[in-house]
C-alpha cells in the first residue's frame, strides 16, 4: 500500500465510521494522515465525505490533499492534513479550565471554519469535541483549531435547506432532530453550542441516565448558565446560550455570532497566526458570480498561481497594495502567498469574516471575469484597511 506514492506508514491511528486512519510520511519526512474507506468507493456515503472535503479550503477545516484508488482495491484512499496536537476533547481534559483569551480564539476559529463549510453548501452533522482537531506549527506555535471528520456531512442546495434525518452523537442532538425534523445549518450551530458549553464547564449541557430522560432534557430543560462554573465572562456564556436556543429559527447563524463585540479583539489580533509588521485581516470571497485570480505579483500580467471561489478564505495584509494602474491589490499572507484584486464597486470581492450583512445567495452562477478597472472604498470592507503605494 502507498509505495507508488512514496508514502511510508508510520502508525495506525485508529478506526472510525469512514474506515481506518494511518499516520504516514512522505519522502521528505513530512507527516500526513491516510484514511482508507471500509467500504467500496461506489457507496454514496464514502463519496460524500471525499467530495465534501475536496471542496473545503479553510485553514480551520482539515485539508484534503489527494484522493485515489489502489490497484485491485475498491476502497477509497484520502491523503489528509496531519494535526499534531490531538483533539479538543483530549485538550479539555488536560487544560481545564482553559484561559478565557485562549477559549475566545478557539471559539472564533471554529465559527470561521463552520461558516466556510456552510458557504460551500455543506452541513457537518456530527460536530463534537472529538471531531475538532488541534495543530501547532513545529510543536510550539500558536494553537490552530480545525473541524475534521466529515463522515456524516451532506450537501444542500440552498440556504437552510433541510436534509436527512437524525445523525451524529445523541448528547449533541438538537430539539428539532429529536422532534423528527430535518437537519439544517442551524442544527450545526446547536452542536457547536454544546461543544462550546462543554469547553466552559467540562460538563455536557444536557445529561441523563437513559435516552428518554435525555430527550426530555434537551426538549424542555435549560442548562445552568456556563459562566457560573468558572470565572468566565457573562457575555461569553450568553453567546453560548444563544446557540442553544430551542427554536432553530431564533438561533443565530455563524456570521451573526462572529459579528459579536465579544470577538472584536480576537479578530483584530488573529492570535493563531504569526504577527506581521503590517497586521493581518481575515477575508472571505463574498460574490458567488466571481472567480478571483491569484497572481504572483500585483499585476494582471503576472503569473496566475491560483483561483479563489465563493466562500474561500484568506488572510491578507491590512496594508492594501496600490500598484501602478487603477487597481488595488490584497497581499495574501496565509495559507499561501500571492496577490488578488480587491474588486470594483461599493463592496468589492471580499468581506471580513465578521461582517453580518453580506451573505450572497448560494445559487448564483460563477460567470464574471475580473474587472479592468477598480474603484473601491476600503471602509466598506473594513476600517482597519489602509493603502500603500508600490512603485
């Protein structure tokens, strides 16, 4: 297995609903994870996880690098990002109580990742602490948090379209699932709220000795405010309780949560990335009709090195590049380097992660080319942006 791809199996990491997972290293010694499906690649649920992960590119979801079949083997193989620091369930047991500043960073990263999943027409359907993975660059860098295990994920055709039936882990079940209603994006929000509550208290919000009592608890009981357990801020606990609103129509979405004043400082600092002299800002491609070319330098004649699509996320320098000519350019600093046009019109091609107002419909076709001119008010994207001239 894997010899043709110059991958050496180092260890067996375990088994899950999808199949088996192995730690491997490439010819340069870089670690990766290979997941091998338990069933044939022809099974729809096997293809669903692979197709879901193939479309995700956020730094806060586990990355898929390759998919393939081995000779005389119908099982599907996936090459995935290796997360070096375990999962959030393990981290909670070792580090509780987690400092509030670190907890804020964890919350924001997970909401950014989940927002990306939802903008890509996907539902996770099994959010829990054990499915949230952690990584530190070189073992001692800032803590990065990534949503993983998309084995129960599902594609939806438009905003909040219901899909499927009861899935996931019972302690994370939402009232609508228990009531026999379909799964939507707001159901993912509930499950994430359960995870956040548990991080604050080291206790599940809804506990019972049997399934009947658990169902009654989820449908009718309100858990104690999570800020009471440890000395966490009331505002952070209030946000988590909003995520656990029984009515899904009254439950906030990811963008509404990210726009909370509670997270303003974290989104200004972006503590999970190394700091730069110019500062960093998180952006997502907000126009479904646009393919945004990434260039090696701030020029339309420079080499094209990639493309951003609706919902893709980047971290860029706060100092926007004004190269010779009419255009303004973002300098991308993570998860890759390059330049892309800010865009024309009053809003441009990008919005900050926390913008609650600009949520384009997911059904728009991808047809528009890059503009030949650019005139944009940067304050409509974010007041933290500035302009610098490039000669």
